[in-house]
């Protein structure tokens, strides 16, 4: 895969069940209020360490608010050597509407 793919929440859920890593690029406050269960918050401060320690062949799903910013981040991660990168269409907002039982808050994890 030389580029990322845009996928709906249903496909992202299947990939999660198969071990895909989910990264959330929203601001820390939004992430704390709610995020995809098991996802990692990723920002400019944690990006280098994440890339350095990541399995570049493991599927990676990038999410943001509505699925726009995640496309740029997904393209960047492909450029950093990740072989299988996905951008979540509709972002966390559509995920929460589709899979409310698969969302978490920072305080409860």
C-alpha cells in the first residue's frame, strides 16, 4: 500500500478486532472526554516516539473529529514508512454514533 485508504466505522471495527492500532489526533481535551476504546492520543509531542516504537507493518487507523484532518495525518504516516494506513471517514463523531459501546473516557481507562 503506497497511500492510505478512507474507511467507514464498520470496516475500522473489523480491523480493530484484527489488531489494528488506532491513533486519535484530536486535541487532548477532546480525547479525554471521549475516544475510541483502546486508541492512543497522538500529537506533535508524542509523534516521534510513536513512530520510533511502532510496527510499521501493523495496520494503523487515524481518526480526528470528522474525518478531514486524519487524511493529512494518514498521508504523513504513509510517508514515514507505515505500510497499511487508514483514515476513519466521519471521524470520532460518526464512530460514536455507530459504536457508542466502543467509546471510552480517559478517566475510566
